[in-house]
């Protein structure tokens, strides 16, 4: 399967899906709000976004997830972060509204007998446990978390929307752990290197890295401006088939040189 991290107006996804149109393809969200230094203007970003939607509509194995730069255009209850395009917000919101059935909060699949969960920033127990009073008696380990977050978003559950606004102190916020659209990679790493994440393995983006993905035993952050392959064994590969190296393995290699 192909995984496409944060877009922000970029067109790298076209190279990633070329020749792989019949495989499962998951976009991790953040389609709009390009970075100023990348010289992508609004017209390019919205055109690229519409191309992604057209691609998804013409290929039934494409999943489009939502990120922190998407949800605020859809719901006023979700906080807007940096680069929110107030000038064009109504037009962007209309695109999301028109194609609302295309978008999910999370996606799951079984790979090599393990549950892989995909979202924009990772779904952690600590985030939801911090809202125990809000969600009452829900035992999140007894339910399908992916189905729950997708349904909560679809019906615009007010409690869920409120919890989505959690931004941790690692990202200028006040919460201990960020939500599934705001969590920093360090939120998960600090929780016993991802032990608090749901499922057997999680793949997300959101925390932009310079050049290399961050691959750990329990999760991977792929937000480095290019697509990746997840093979039948659950391994994460570059598009040329090169295996992405676990951070722990990379550290060992560096220590041996």
C-alpha cells in the first residue's frame, strides 16, 4: 500500500501513486495551507486539492484522512492553527462540504496479522484518558477505536470535537497530550516510545521532519514531503524499495562508526 503524508499544496503525491493506482492508497491529511517559503499560492493549492479528490473518486482504494489544517474548515468547533486561510476559507469549506463523504478521521487494516492504524497525528490512550469525565464510562480498549472516531466525526459529536482541540505543551499548547490531529511525535515517544498508542502499529504525519521519516517499533511519522510504501510484512519502504531504517537501528549504526 502507498502512504501519502501531509500535502500542504505539494504535488509529490502524483509520483507516489503513479503505477500503483490499484493498490490501497492512504493520504494522511493537511491538503491546504501551504508554507510561505515553498512558493505555493492559493490557486495552486486548491487546484492540487481538487485533483486529489478527483483521483480518490476515480479509484476505489483511496482513503483521504483529515488533519489539523482540514478540520477547522469543516467545523467551527475545531481550532484553527497557523496559516489558516481566512481569505479563502468559505471556498475551501465548500470543497470539503461537497465531498464530505470522501474523508475519514482514521483508517485501519490488517497487515501480516497486525492491526495498523493510520491517522493524521496518532491516536493515544493518554489523550482520551485525559477526557474521562467528558466521555464517561466508555472503555476505549473494548471498542474499535477507528470506527468510534470516524462515527464521532461524522455526527459532529460535541465532546469529540472539543477533545480534538488538545494541543500539548510541546506545540505551544496546554495539554499533556495532543489529539489525533494535533499530537506531536514527542507526545507519543515520551509515552514509553508509543506504548500508549492503540493497535499494533500506527502510521501518521503532522510533525514535519527535515528529510528522513521517524520509524520506531510502535509507530512511524512519515511527514517528510514524499510518499512511502508499506509492504505485506508491515515494513516501511521508500518508493524505490529501500527499507526505511528504525531509529534504534540507525542510532546503533551511528554508535558503531
